C-alpha cells in the first residue's frame, strides 16, 4: 500500500469540500421550494377564508334589508356609489353605461 502524497490528500479534501457544498446547495434549494409551497398553501387558505367571510357578511346584510324598504333603498344607494363594473351593477339592477 502506497502512502498518499500531501498533494493527493489536499486534492481529496478539496473534492470532499466541493461535494459538501454541492449537497448543501441542493438541500437549500429543496428547503426554499418547500417553504414557497407552504406559503402558497397558507395564502390560498387565507383567500378562501376572506371570500367566505365576504359571502357570509353579504348574506347577513341581504337578509337584514330584505323586508325593510328603507334599508333596502339605503343599500341600493350605497351599492350605486360603490359598484363601478357594469356586470356588478347589473346584479343589483343599477344603471350601467350601456343603458
């Protein structure tokens, strides 16, 4: 068995260092991907929750004004000021640019 020269041992150590750096970079990339995936799932759930809240508040408000003409008229006035898209305005029987 021949003894390795110092240069050969130094070369082996450098190769080991490079391999460790490569693996660390790969692992770091995998961790970053996992973080992005989890953050995306969190944001998706937050959007779903926000949408659900809006639906529930809207349902409650519509029920609140359903049998009271004054409250219904007040809601129509507010919606008239609030809504700008024609398709949204049509949902509430408000005038649009076309009409």
